């Protein structure tokens, strides 16, 4: 029996993500953004074939919503069929976004696909039960929220199986960027004596532990400015002696967040030149870029913004860079004034500013939207804000308010 296996570890594909924050972008930008999760899926499939892996692990939130479009299900089936022709298996779980109870279209997948059916821990043996190389453990969400410790239910099988791999779509205790589902600690996982833990749910790529590997691959395609940078999966070569992990980008479009100090710009033309020089550093990218631009300047920056000069510069730059094959598009611009020492001292010491910051940190904007969501006509077309969208709105509101409060009076 051979003593090594190879596989791809991916999670959080979020097929059918709406990219609502880009709805006001040019048509082809919005269209390509809406297609990007499907292109990333195609890149994942191609990579698995090129690497000739034994199997692919998909750890939850394959779809963006619990009720999936037929297009998303058919696209996934076609990807699985490609893998089937190369004798590559898929082990897949559903997460909090695509939990089992709400699935509508029952698309039949080829027999190389093994889906964890429910919230009970299921074990699949690879390649078969007679002479298995690996035991693969996992579960699927049957409801949107799982708050109990599913990690306690994982029990390593006895016998001579060389490799034991756990799939877990959940949260490390204390991780604040996502809702806490199926929580665990590192000691919980290491105590199970598995050879690899394939995690999902957190969209930031990170290796939590090296021996054994406990890994979040992140999502395969960024969807907003909080998911910037390269997105993809891990190619894993696992033997009894070692585990080699290689991150492979899969994204079709990359989100980039740029913060630029424009204090030296005395005229709007100085700003134009500085922006051109900055963007020139990104012209050799291998994928299109969606740029979230944050400018920090003096009071004159606010004058340019109020007189629409800043927007004119952004529009002109977008017209130039949208013509390229790997286009760039500045889809979001924020401005802030550099605070003087006196202003910062006011922020740090004055009770008013402390109370204001506390309110922004702790209060949700959802109650203020209740009347809008309950409107007989509006509620037909509105979707609830995601946690990321609410965070973006709060950050923008706080930034605008603070900038105006601290702006010198003329």
C-alpha cells in the first residue's frame, strides 16, 4: 500500500454571490464580478486535473445562499463531471450559507462525489472500504446556525488506515470576524490525532497549526474590499513523514485596498499625477482589479470632493484603465483628513468622542432599516445586509461624521 496522498483543500466558494456593492459599476465590470465565483470554480477544477490529485475537499458554503439557482447547481455538476473523467473524487460538506434543509433543485451529481448528508459525523473511506488509504470525516449543516461543539463528536477510527482527515466548517474560539458556528479550540483538534484538519467558514487564509496541519484556505474569490488580495486553495501532499502545503490562487478578479497619503498635493492635477503613478504599479496584474481607494489629505481634499473634482479624476482614470484586457476599476473612494495632534487628543480624551466611538462599535444599523424592510413594496426587492456590508456602511458613516466634526472652521 502506498503511503502518500494528494488533494486540494478549498472552502467557501459562495457560488451565486450577488456582488450588490458593485451594482452601479459599468455593465461589463458587474457582469464579470457576478461570474467570478464560477470562473474560480473552473480554475479549481483545472488545477485538480493538472495536479492529478486523489481528491478535492470542499468544506462548506459551496453556494452563497441556502436556496440556490439552477445555474449554480448545474455549474457545480459540470465541474464534478470534469473531475469524474479524470478519476478524481470530491468530498463535500454544506455550511451555514447553503444548509441542507433549504436546498430546492436536487441536481444529481456523478458518483465520484461524496456529500456529508447531515449533522451527524460521517466517515468516507478513500478509495474504498476494502483497502483504504484515508478516512475522511465531516458533517453538513442542516440549519443556518450550529452553536454546539461539533468537534467533540469526531472519533478517529481504529485500524490500519494510514491517514485521517477532518472537515470542519466552523470557528476558532475568540475569532471575531465571522459569526461563531461549530466552535473549537486548537487543543480540541490536536487531541483527535488526525493527520490534517480541513477547515472552512473563515475567509482569511491562515495556517493555525503545522503539526498536524490545521488550515483555513479562505474563500476562492473575494467579494468585497474586506476580502482583498489573492484568493484560492491549498494543494496538499501528505505522507507519513511530512505534509507539504502550497497555496494556489484561483480568483478571477482581485479586490485591492489602497490607502494613499495625498498631503503633498497642492492642486487637483498633482492628485491626478500621484494616482496615475500609483496605479501604474498594478498594470501587469494577471487578473482584473477592483480597487477600494482611501485618500488621506488636508482640508483641500474635501474641497475637491465637494466640487466634484475628485470624482472627475476618478472617472477619467477608470475610462483609461477599463480598456485593458486585465482592467482596473476604482469602485469605491473614501477620504479622510489627517488629524492634528490637537484633534487626536480630542478624540482620545473628550467624553463625546469616546461615547460616539462606543456607539459605532456596539450598535447595529438593522433597527434603523426595519421600516424600510417592512415596506410593502420595498421588501420585495431588498435583501438583508450581510455582516460585511453592515460593517462597510458603519465604517463609512463613522469616517464621514468624524471628518466633518474635526474639520477646521473657516
